[in-house]
C-alpha cells in the first residue's frame, strides 16, 4: 500500500511541474552577428568648370594680362574634367573685335586626366601651340581699340583623345579637328577696356 501511495505522489509531482522544470537545460547562447559600418559620406566630383584667381567670371581682366601690362596668360584652374578626358584644348578669343572674332590663344593636345588641372601664367607651351589672329604662337592678351570694352572668352575643351594636329594651326582648323571628340566645354569670361591710344 505504501508503494502505491509513493508511486501516486511521484506521478502527482511530475504532473504539476512545468516542462521547463523537468526538461534538461539545453540553453544555447544567442548568436551575434556584426555588420560592417555603412558609410554615410560620398565623394562627389565637382562639376566641370574653369576659374581664375586673377578675375571672376564676367569681371574686368587685370591690366597685367593685357597688351598694356606684362601680356602674360592668367592662371586657369580646371576642375571636374569628365571621366574619359584624355586631352584638353584652350581657345581664347574676342567676339567683339572690329574685324570679327579675334583669337588670342590657341593651345591643344594638353595632357589631362580626370580631376583638376592648373595652368600657370604664361605656361605655353603646355601642349601643342596653335597660332592666334596675329599669326603668332602663344598667348597675346586683350588689346581692344581705346575706349571700347570687349568681352574675352577663355574656353576649355575636354577631349576623349588628342587631335594630333601639328603646331601652328589656327582655331578654325582646331575646331574642325575636334568635331566628334569634345566631351564637354566650359567658359570663363572677362572684360577689358584699353585706356591709351598706343
């Protein structure tokens, strides 16, 4: 009789116990994973552009860079060249000239890569030098008739490959050779009014 009572008590205790109490502890430590940090910053190239520390776009060109001064080319800073750029060209001209557009500087096949590029004053030749409207090589600065304000265009062309022309070509020949090779172009404008009659 005592054995029956003992067996009944054991069954009662087992029935009243929770599954957690009677089950074997099989707790598994939680698995942790570490994800690499996500960068919240992005590097963006600046847009293709040209500027000069000598003058702002549309502002007067200092006399130093004209026929009344040292007649050297102003520093030009080119940024954001298109990714496929392999060469650059520069044409500086004056559409306000009495005889029609007058070229002051023609330079091409300037080695270039993406990013920024600095052209120092009087840096010719930095590529292959063409001729201006005086039929001379290199840069010759603004020299309008006295009392007339002209606007000068400093145009930078990004090219997918060099044009391969010889030195001494004019702007028309260069523009013709650049057809189909121009990735983009940008322009910096400056004004100048000559005071003397020399």
